[in-house]
């Protein structure tokens, strides 16, 4: 199945999209380390990093909406160059020990200008698949592949930042991220495949009024909420892992534990393309959320480093199926002219949920230990499961991809 995916996308587009989304995974941790080192204040670093996350959460869907309305090429190109400039400005301000307010403003700008390569690559790849006449199984394989690229970038990005910080300075990591944004983000924007998502005449006529935009089904909003909860699981798990490794006297292991979870998630994500087509997306969603609940509960009882590794790695096997399935349900249910916006909402939901849960569960971990933070992750998993069993998802919107509907008829 992945042979069809590579034939469809070619070798260049996946490489550009991966390198173009890597800076997003680098900038969050990179900004924290940079500001902490130059200011000497973890509180200041947290404010700058929080502003970056807030900017991305709020502006991400706006970038997606603009891409739906005007096409990806110009929007992604402008955002990539603006984001590269904002990251460079943040680096220079941090090195100059600028005031906290200035660092927060630049952090927010760096977050708001993220070009959203990940969600837009999904939208573009799905559009290429649909235009080629590919069926739902191939589209599922494309989404699994894109999900794996995300997982690998989220693991590799922080690792590269940590390596650069150890060998040189956090500023080197963010400077490299800015270079990737300027070069690979721009190349992704200008790649010929961008034509696959160019708005048609019908979409162009709606530019005059936002009221004419196609309405979303209610299930689309529930899918956004479940991604916020998934982000909350990430943030709470990160806080709990950090607290537990510190208590065990091995704080340096925190990043490795989190990376191990990401590697397992990426491996399982690649295998999702092999799931039989007869197992529908709603069934997969419910199974994935049930797995999130069952596999997250052991976090509450992990008391040693070995147990933590085992529990976290096994839990990672449930993350990718949930993420990929939610993206698949969104692709199936939202109108085609709002797909990029919807994909960006999902990604922004993860970022926002992670940042909020990290702040809350971090305080809980300080006062009550790692189990308190892990309890937040379990609670988010339970909420995901309740949504999957109470929301009717997977019913295509009337205006979604008529060509695909004709092929299935």
C-alpha cells in the first residue's frame, strides 16, 4: 500500500514536507532553552514558550482557512518567510537579553506565523489521491504516512535541539530551524503539487462573504475537541515523566522516555495502512480511545525507570491510531473547501491542549507528585472515549468530494 503512496507523492514532496514541518517541533523546546539560558529565568522562558504556543493555537486555523480560500502556494510561502524572520528576531532578542514583554511578543509572532506544513501537506496529499481516482484505502495509507512523518518530526525535532544545545548553544538550533523554514518551507509552497489544492471557481466566488462558507457537521467540532484532549494527554504525560525521572534521580532520562513513546507511535502509525478496510473509521476511533484509557491507567502505578519505559512505550502504540483515525474522519466528513482549515484546527488543538495541560499538570506534579499529572492524562483519555461513543461521526457532508461519491456509488 505504501508503494502506491510513494508513486502518488513522489520522493521530493514528502522530503520537503518533513523538513518544512521539522522547525515547528524544534521551536517550542528551542525557545524555552534559549530564553532560559540567556535570561537565567525559567519563568521568563515559560512565558515566551507559552506565547509561542498560544500564537500557533490561535493563528493556525486562520492560515488553514486562507489556504482553502486562496490556495496553498502564496499563503505557505509568505508564512514560511515570515516565520523564519520571526524566529531569527526571537533569537537576536534573547541574545540581547530583551525585556520579557518583547520576548513574549516575538514568541507569539513566531507561533502565529507557523506555515502549518503538516496539516497542509495532509490536505495536499489527500487532494492528489482523490484526483488520481484512488479509493479510501489509499487515502488511509496517505494519512498514515503523513501521521508517521509528524510523529518522527516530533521526536527528532526536540532531539536535535537538545543536541545543538549540548554541543553549541540553543540559538544554533533555532537558527537552523529558521533556515529550514526559509528554504524547505518555501520549496514546499512552490512545489507543483500545490496546484492540487488550488481553489476552483466556486470557491473563488465565496471570497466576497464569509457567510457563504460551507457549514461544518457537528461531528467536526467533536473531532477538534478530541484532539485538544489528545494534546492534553501529551502535556500531562510530559509533566509526569519529568516529575518521576527527577524523583528517581535521572532527570536526563525524561527526553529519552518521551522519545521512546514517539518511536513506538510512529512504528504503529505506519502499520495502520494494513488494517482491513471492513473495519470502519468509527470502529477504529472507538477502539483507539478504549486503548488510550486501558494503556494510560498503568501510568498511575509506575514507580521505577524500567516500569516507566515499559508503560510509556506501550501507551505510545495507542497514540498514532487515534491521531490518524481522527484525521481520517475529518477528511471524510468536512467539506472539501474547508479541509485545510479543519486539518489546521486539529493540529492547533493538539498544541493548545498540550500547552494548557503541561501548565496545569506541572503544578499538580510539584505539589502531589507524578501520579497527579498522570491522572490528568487518564482523565483526558476517558473523555476521548466518551466522545467516540456518543458522537455520530463519519457521515460525509453533502458537498464533500462529489467525484469520490460517484466512484463509490
